[in-house]
């Protein structure tokens, strides 16, 4: 909940007192174990314990459904992590494709979307392999784009099920707008939906403490304006990759807080977010 990613010694005095009233000790808290009070229903807690639970961020519904609530929260974080990974892969694909196109085709053809024009150019220059590379790029892009928007849409739905707040409803709208963009008939329409999606993401995080996530959202919003205006270039691909990295870093922070990686992360740990991420990917 509100203080889940805090060690006992890092808790404010009022939070530490509330945790004590709920039966927590430093050993239980730092090892992420439940106290005896956690096995009781909300109505079985006395007034002092209910006030303590409220201070720590619980309400009756969340307390009585604590196990399901935590599973739901972890599922949302998993979707956030997967979506961030897929979007980072998209930004990487874009960068590699743009570099390849810049080195192998005329500048006038680089931004052309018409398949017939590409086919005529390939036939005139005996460059059938270029069409294969292009088809492979679009196939991979379509796959990871669909996976990414689906992960974020499912995350939004999961968050609304967990807590039907204004921020979570906006988060769901962001995911749905992203899916609408993935199914759009033209790149221009997809760009409009993508612009709406990243703005919804920015609106959903207005009360979050993560400055990096907000920075990533702001950067994506700015890039969406340039794309709508028809700007292209390697600098857009690099900027998009930076924004994706910010989101991925924030997702790893959420994993560390929610999925009980506190012993590995933070000031008392020796492993970095990148090391844990590599371990997760290859385990």
C-alpha cells in the first residue's frame, strides 16, 4: 500500500505507530510478512486498528480482499512492465529501420508509404532484398505495437477493477486509445490516436511522485506533435527511445516495490534495476 516500499527505519513516526498497532514489528515489516491482524476481517478490528489501517492506505474493501487486491496490483505492474518492454522494442525497431533506410534508399523514398512505389524502385535497382527487410520491419512493428497497446489496455482495466478512481479511468482511456491507433486504417489516424493516448497517460499520472514517468509522458506528448506535423528523422527515434527507457525504468521500480524485491533494490541493496531486469529476462 502507501508505505509498501519503505523499510521500517524509513517509515514516518505516525506510519510506524500505525504498523505497530496492527501487530507489525521491524522484522515482520522488513521481511514483508503479514502480522496476525492481517488474518482478521475489517469488522473484527478494533477502532484503533481500523484507524491504523486507514493511515497505511487501506479501506474496508481493500482490507477484506487483501490477497486478491495484491494479486490484482501485481498483475497491473506486470502489464506495465511488459508494455514498457514492448514499447522499448518498438523504439529500437524504429531506430534500426531509419538508420538502414538512410544508408540504402534515396531520401525521397525513405518516408514513402506506398507499396507500389517501393516495388517499382526495388525492381529498377534490383533491390528485392530491401522489400524483404521492409516487410520484416512492418511485421515486427505490428506485432510489438499490438502487444504493447494490449498490455497497457489490460493494465488500465485491471486498475479500474482494483480501484475505480478518476486516474485509473483515464489510464484505461489511454490504453483504449492506443488500441484504437493500432487498428487504424492509416498512419495519420493512428498518429492522432497515439497523441490522445500519451496525453491520457500524462493526465493519469498527475498525482504520482514519479518525476521520471511524468518526464517520459511529456516527452512522448511533444514527439506526438512533431509526428502529426510530419516531422521525421533519427532524432525522433532517439527521443522516443529515451522516453521508452524512462517508462521501462519506472516499471522496474514498480516491480521492485510491489513484487518484494526490496532486499535487492534500494540503498541497502547491491543489485541495480538493470541487473535484476537482465536476470528476469534470462531466468
